[in-house]
């Protein structure tokens, strides 16, 4: 308790000193500059999975503060060993994001930074509903024709680096567009499309393959790719089997097969429209919309 009282006293003394010597011009500009810098950095990485790494780093720093407050010697030693190489570790982890951030700064202007991203997401709600309905209509036809297809729907985790592996499209989702992309032997049919809100960002994208040993050996690369990105992000992935025409959905590291077009659409909407609150039960969703693959 004495240590806590001393820490509180020291904090108050420093706070009083800062307020006393506060320069209303230079310090205010300093605070605004730092705030804008942090805001800009967040905007630069929010299109990638790097934001998830930042969340992990935040919790790590909280743990560091806790072990110091509780004076846990062994834990403090381990943290210090890790923090000694923290800069190198961050550079290794964030190499794609750092490179992409500098590239975006070079081709950006002030109008690229929007102050109300939440409002943008709300406006995209209707576009998301329309996009899902259009994809499911196309997949209904693919299922009957046994045309293979793979559509990745972003949720909270951005997949800018996955979209970067394919061909940029940046077009409003429509049944006709999806049909043209996956039409057999067309240049873009081999790979996945990445959909953000109501926009088809890219086609012919390469997805990481799942290494899970629990996957049915009869399933091919398309299903392993769907499960792979679902394991590494919170995306929802719709799949049409080229061999059987069966519709499947991968999400949260699980793959469910044998969905009807209506069940696929309902499952996608339930998952995608709950993205702000992150409230959707995958087990309940699949229990009522399909069977386990």
C-alpha cells in the first residue's frame, strides 16, 4: 500500500508540473501532431492483418505493466529478455505492413483520410446485403453446373495483403460479374475473390492452405484454401465444389458443407452484419443452416 501511495503521489506531482509549465501554443500543437501521427499510422495498417498484431502487442504491454506492479521477478526477467529485441521483432512482424504503409503514403493525399469510418461502415450495410444476395445467386447457378468458385467476405480483419496477390477489380458486386470471373477457363477463374462490404476488391487471389489433419482427404485445394484463410482471420468464405457442386462455408477455423443457397445466404448475412458487435454463434449458425463437413 505504501508503494501505491508513493506512486500516486509521484504521478500527481508530475501532473502538476506538466500543467504548471504547459505552453498553450507549442504544447497544444505538439499534442495535435502526435495525435494525427498515431491516427495516420492506424489508418495505414487498418487495411491489413497487422492491426491484429497491434492488439496482441497492446495486451502484452498490459501484462508487462501488471507483472511490474506485482513485482513478479521471474516474469519481469522474461519480459525484459523479449523487450531487448522488441524493435527487431516488430520490424520482422510488420515488414509487409511497413512496406505497404510507405507505398500508400507516397501515393496518398489528404482526402484519403476520412474522419468517420464508423459512418462509412453503416452506409455499407445495404451494399453488403446486396453483395451477399448476388454472390449466392451466382453460386446457385455454379452449384447446378458444377463450376468451382471461392468467395472471401471480409469481416473485421482486413485482407489487403491477400487482395494484393490477385488482380484488382474494385467493382460493385453483381451476379453477372461473379459469373464472368468464375466462368471456366477465363483468366481470373482460378483463385478466390475478396469482397469488402459491397465491393469486389480483387480476383484470382491466392489463399493460404490449411495444414489441418482433420480435413476430409477427399476435399481438394479449394476447400483447404477456404479453411486456411478462415483459420488465420475472421473472414467468411463461400465455396462451390467443382467435383460435386456442393456449397460450403468456412468461418472461424471450421468448414461446413451441404448448404442450400438460402442457408448459405442466411449464414453469411448473420455473420457479416454482426461484424461491429462480433456477436454471432458459429455453432448455432451452422446447426440451423447446414451440417458439418
